[in-house]
C-alpha cells in the first residue's frame, strides 16, 4: 500500500469557481471536502493527528465565523477540548470583546464572549482559508485581549500571494495549512 499525499488528495477535492464573487477572483470552495465522508475524515484526521501531540495540544479550539466553526468544532470534539466561536459582530448574546479589521473595501468586526477563554489558555485558532490574514489576525487579538495564548493558526487553504500568511507569521503566529494555491 502506498502512502497518501494528503495535500494533493485534499487539493483535488477543492472546487475552483472562476470569477466569484467578482471578476478575476478564483474562489476556492471547500464544500466538496465536507460532502464526501472519506475526504472529510482525511481532512479532520490530518488536523487531529497534529494537535494530539502533547506539545501541540490546545486547551481550547477557537473557530472563525463561519467555516472555521465546521472544522474547529469537529477537531475540538476529537481532541476532547472545548470549542469557542469567534463571530461576526452582533451574533453573540452575552458580553463580548470585539476587534475591527480592514477588508479590501471597508472593514469588519468580530466578537468573542468575555468568558470564552481564561488567561493562560493555549488556543488553536482555525479557519478554512488564509487570504489577507485580516480575520485570523483579529481573532488572535481577541483571544490575547482575554489573556489566552494563540499557539498556532490553522487553515485548510493558504493563498500566499495575497500576503496573509506572511503578515500573520510576521506578527509571530505560527501557521499550519494543508493546501496552497497560487494566484487569487
């Protein structure tokens, strides 16, 4: 039996939608990864096996709205740790902290419940894709406002040409991604 190239296997199941949501954009659609139970298991197991190691094991997984919820909650469940959602502004019912970040055209704000993490918690911050890095950077800042330490940022897809991977690494956030796509 030959070993599987996990990155190539997952990449083969990511759909590219040209000119969406705007002309010239190559949208990387992860929904096919979720639709096939074998592919979904390979995806989740790849993250779980990395974070099972004692040195990498988080106290909590934080997922970024919204696709980070899908991956992050399953990874947290498999690791036996808690999951906290980082939501778009106005979606959380309890007391929150917020962080605003810049988008290509305008800005956005994400929030986290003030009791989501405790000072000293080691957090895995997870999303589906890293493009400009704005959402993950905002999530990192929110968690740090509450005294947690973001041990690593994880995503399925990296789009390095958009600068987010480099920006996050320069901010001191180690990153783990499974697939990289050139271009936008």
